[in-house]
C-alpha cells in the first residue's frame, strides 16, 4: 500500500512539473499607434489645454499640437506632457501622436474653453496582454 502511495505521489509530481515547464508565455506583439484628435477651428478666442499621457510598456516617438504659430512637434516627449495656450478665433485646434504600445496605452487629448464654450476630444491607443 505504501508503494502505491509513493508511486502515485511521484507520478502526480512528474505530471505537475511537466505541465508547468511546457507552458509557453504568449508574446504580446508591439502595435503601432498613429493617432490624431478631431480638428476644431476655434469659434472664439479660447484657452486650449493639450495633454499626452501614457501607461505601461510604450514608446512615444512624437507628440504634436497646433499653437499660435502653427504645428508644434515634440520628439520623444516625457509623459505626462501638458501645455496650455491661448488661441484666437479661426485657429486650428488639433493634436496627434506616433508611437508603439506592447502592454498599456497612449492617450492624447485637448480641452478648448472660455467663459462661454467648452470642447474636449480624447483619442486612446491601448493593448492588454491576452
């Protein structure tokens, strides 16, 4: 009886080790994130707050937005990246980003406002481990 118990325990341990050692981790592929918010033409003078934020395993190659003199591009920005600017009537309000995500997310947004109006746009690129 003792031999059967020992054999059974040894067999169970071998199956457990075989099962755990043969598991392969699923490699999560890197995805490319080329993102842009909707474009808005300022209907009035507004304050615009542009924001880039990210979490997890990501890389942001460039973040861009429209300022008073046109397109502003920031290469390899640190996150979070925030800028607040005043734009006149007729100015372009738009933000974008290029990067990669393995596990996590990249988010770009803007909020345009004054005492009478407020507009907000958010774009997210994300990926989770399966």
